[in-house]
């Protein structure tokens, strides 16, 4: 059985030293081994931005696509081969700006894909512009007078559109993050894991220390029940979206693949394509 | 006796105009006539004038006819808008309910005010007025009422014998009413006997969808749009039986990227759209080209730009299809010319996409996508599935960790072996960033050039391998004129050609079926030996003519006939304009 070592490759990430994304990379490698995957059973589909490079930094199948579109590519891949474990990954710009439409609909669709957002509240690779996750008043190159738009809360967004698995974590909490990714992979449906992954170069406000001071673990909330959607929503609002842990999970809802009429257990990719003469004749006869 | 005629039914959208046309057509098709129909409709659901023009003939026709023989009008607007198309002596069957009047300035025509609604209501429901109108038409044509029984049974038997009989009675009463007025059939409307052959009756979109299913397409993510939606609607019905599915995506960007994901995963996946959707897909088509991921995209052209004329004919996406993506990728654009082509070319689109590992755009136009016509039965034995260097199901040679599979290996033909995710020892990276042979990002100038050359040279063999990249009807060594077209314009050119030939003009016809890469060497000799070349196309800037000038040269003898008012060309328009363009040249010599 593969260990986390088998999920490592010899590519040196081009992330800045201290970047939060290193922890996400390590957590994916550990989680994949912990849930018993072999490298060829995992595919990571990523977007564009610093974080988008992650699909090339894990020893598995990987596709690094276009900006904001990791989710539809990942869903297409999952439909083609439902035996694969498919992780989509990208930054907050990828998921909540250019790709926001896909994020909302992927959550609604509830296909068995795990979506990991490396959320640093800023655009890193383009050198420091505002993100939909930047707080109001946040000063960046593109918002020199401070952002005058309000920030999106990934947790509340996901809960409002029918998410079946919503988690949030932090790059410094490698153990917790690894566990959440394992749970996300094992969840039968779409799992959103938003990871506070600090940008040490361009974000001088939402730093490791800032998160350590401000985030609240759901485990510290007395009687927290991750199956209670209303409570999850209200706690997230109460703590300004800074919860850490498994915030909500619905294990009752079937995944998209389970609901598609006529969809077989055997992956489409392995099925015979040819149409029998008999089937062909039947189809043609409908036009006669 | 006549060999062909045109029949049109018109009224308000939502009034059953389409189904009236459908019943009439199917009855004629089952008698063995060739049919070609064109629907005029607007971008709204209820209300607004709509009509369905159907050409019935004893030989194949692939164009809207210039004139009309019979017009069935459910309202006055239908008469006002369409009566001018009637030939001298043509017939209008109008519902007496609206007190039909003939507009001024018409050629002599005959109008029969038939109580369509009244008869229908007396039989139980005004909805049956379409059946009454069909009976009335049958009386003009001299077709027995019983020839409709079998189609009426197909439509209504599930509702019971009584409903069938009611509808047959509606047809009979419409027939009797007109028959009493005319005192029997009108010989000038009697069609020659049909050959009785069994043919299929379908729209281009049906043939594309059936072609996709037959080619092994098992997944289609798509976003609804006119005039492409019928493709997804057909596959929504059929794919579950074959284990596949359609996903209605949130937009066309999701549709194309999901299709890329499906193909990356090893499943033949397509999407279909029209101009606005194609514009949204451009960046992702570039990704498919760069990552050498096969994907099939259908573009059913309609009037552009922007929302343009969403329910009207145009061929103005050619430039966008060829040049739309940024950067340079290998890409194929196929243009079927008939409903038959739509079937076989779609199968071929999947083969080419996988063999060459490129995006393939199959382009149609609204007239071809939605025009319903009779088609010779498809030949199952002609369907072949070729997946190129796909390695699914094969055991790959063992590899060490970090020794990635060379997914982008430099090979002689530029095409590399393609394992799919899930395959042991097939690990590789895929990225839209320039990459090395294993798919890892690389900015090395040497590698960049190697990978660019590999991708751009892959299609070098395509023109030679593609069946009929240009379809010729070119009997003349010294043609006065070569007429060139794509998609639905081909049928119209054919008819104009026949008329010109009768007058002694030597006309060759070249129908371009492979638009990109351009079949330069195939068409060049025909351009060179023609005295004049005229490209007939539905756009304002002569996009196909420009392609021809770019690739073949001879710009001084290439002219255009353009139409971009939303309607397909009529044969007479092409005939007249060709005559005008060659008037001062050799045409006078040959016509003397």
C-alpha cells in the first residue's frame, strides 16, 4: 500500500518560502495515503495562480487547466471515471472570483469531488491585488484606498446553496487539515474545504499570527453538531466566517453519480463504445 | 402532373403550426416523396408569425423553393406576409373564421375560405383545425384521406381508437369541403407518383446527435441555445440506455471544460452550441489544443453578432472558429453539407479528435440544423470507431517513481501515446503551460520550439485522409464559373447551377467540407481552371471567399454573393446574381 512518500515527486514548488500552500500539499499527500489510495487512483485538477501549481507537486494524475475552471474539468473527469478520487484545487480568486459560477453549481450538483481552496485573501501570482475574500478596507495595489466591496464567506455561501460537506482549516494545523481532507475524500458527494493559507509576501494583514489569534475551532464550541445546517450558518456568522474544522456534513443526500439515471458502477471510460446493429436499427427506425 | 411543389402553413407561434407541417410531411415522406422543409420562427414561445415551408418532390431537393404552390393560413398575417410567394394560379386555404382577404398587387391566385376552426369545434376541439387544413390540402393535391391514417394512428392511438377516428373525420371533412368547391382534384397540383422508397425524415441536429451516439459519445455537457438544443435533448433521452448522460451546465464555459475533463478521463465527450456559446468557449478550446486533449464541439451557426438574429440563418462564425483562440493551436473545422453528412461527419469528428488529439469543431448553420428533410437510410457498416494512440485497457511498462510517462513524447507524426487517469505506470502531468515531454512546465526555448512544432505539424496528413474535403460537382474542364459554398448553401447552389446550365453556362460547384486546415491543393486546380469563382455565403464580409483568396490566391477572379438578412438563399437569387456577375464576360459568348 502506498505511503505518503509515494505521493511525493521531485518537483520543487515555485512557492515563496513560508507559503501556506506547502502544508496543503503535505496534507493531500498524507490524506491520500491514509485513505489507502495508490497514486494512479488520484487525480488533482487545479486552476491558475500560485496554488494552481499544486497538481504538479503531488505524484498522481494531474491537470492544470485554465483560470477558474478546475471544477467543471474535475466534474467531467469524475463522470468519465467514477472510480477515480478527484480533487479540485485552486485559490480564492480561482474559486470565488472568476470561477464563482462553477463553485456554486458544483456544490448544488453534489458530485463526488473534493474541492480544496487555498484561501490567502489576495492575488499572489499577479503581485498583490484584491480578492473577493479580501476584507472591506483591505489595502492592495488595486485597492489603494482600501477595498470598498464586502468579502465573501465561503462557508455561508456553500451552506446557502445546499452543500453536503463544508470544512475550513488553516495551514498551521496540518493534522486537522489532513483529517478534513480524508473526510472530504470519503464523503459521498461534493466536499468544500476552504483552507486559510497565508501569503507571506503580499498579505501583511491575514498572517499566520493573525489567524492563530482569530480562528475558532468548532471543537471548542460546546455541543457543536456538524449535521445542523442552521446552527452551522449562525455560528459562522457569529465568528465572522473564521471557524476551523468540519462545519457541516449531510450524509443522507445521494451524490450526483448515484442519482444519474442509467449510470453504471463500471466507469464510463472502460465501457464498450460500439453500438450493436440491433440498437442502431432501433434508433434509426424512430426517424422512419 | 408536376414533379415538385411547395406547401406552407402559417399562423401564430404556439398554434400548432409545427405539428401541422409535421403531419403533412410524414404522410408525404411515407409515400416515398423527397422532402425539404424550412421553419420561419421568432425568439419567443407564444405569438408572433411562424411558418413551415415544405417542398415535396420526386427527386432529392436541398433548398427552399422560390415559389409557393399552396399556402395554408390560420390568420390574416400569414396571408399578408406570404401570399406574394405564391405562383400564378397558386392556392390559399384560409380559415373562414378570420374572414380572409387577399392583399393588393398579387398575381392571380385562388383562395378557399374553409371553416377550419368551425369544423374542428363541431368535432370537439378547435385544436383539430390543423387536421382539417391537412384534409383541405389533400383535396387540392388529390391525395386520398386514407393515406393519412397511418400517421394519425402513430400520433393518437395511445389515446384510443376514438381519438384516431375523430382526427380522421377532421381530415375527411376538410377534404370534402374543398372537394365540393373544386369539383374534384386540380390536375396542375397532382404530383407524379413517388418511388415509394423508405427514407428517414430528420433535422440536421438529429443526425448529429445520432452520429455522436453511434460514434461512442457517452457524455455531453451542454448549455441550451437556439439552434443547437435538439442535440442535447436527443441525447438526454437516449444516453441513459447506453450508460451515459447529459449534464445541463451553468454556462458554455463549464460545458466545454467539462467536456475536456470527460475526454481527459477517456470518454468520448462532446458539447454543442451556437455563436454566443462558441465565443465563451474560446479559452478552453485553446487548453484542449495545448494539452492535446481531444474534444468535439458543434457550432450551429445563427445570425450574429452578440444575440444577433437567434432564430435566423447565417454563416458568420467561420473567422471565429479558425482564429478565435489566442495563441496558436492545431484545430479542425468540419462543415457537413447535408443531413446525411451531419451523421457521418459527426462520427468522423470523434475519430479525428482522438487520432490527432485535437479539438474538432463541427460547424452547421441554422437551416441545416433545423431544416427537416428526407434522408437515405444510414449505412451501419460505414461507421468505424478509431481511437488513435489511446492506451486505455493496456498494461503499461513498469516505471520508477518520478519517471513520468512521456504523454507529449516527440514522435514522427507528432502524436503521442495517451494513457488515461487510473492507469498504472501512466502518471504524467497535463498543463496549459508550455511543457516538456512528460507534461511538466518548461520555459526552455528548445523545448518550446519542439513542442510547438510537434503540435502544429500533427494535422499535416489530415487533408489527404479526410473523405471529400471538398465535394465537387464539376463536369467542366473550362468552366465559366465555379460556385463555392458550405453547409446548407450547397443545395441552393445546385439548383441555381441546373438553371444556369440550361442556359448554356458552364457551372462547376465546389462544396467545402473541411474548412480548417484548408484543403488548398484539393480546390486549387478547380479555381485555376474556372474563368470566374463566386463564393455564395450567408455573411456580410465574405469569410469563405477570404479564406479562398488567402490559401489559393487568384483574388482577381473571386467574387462573392452575400446574404445576411437572416433568410437562406433562394435558388433564384443565386441564379440571378451569378448571371449579373458574369454578364459582361464569357457568359455572353456561350449564350449566343
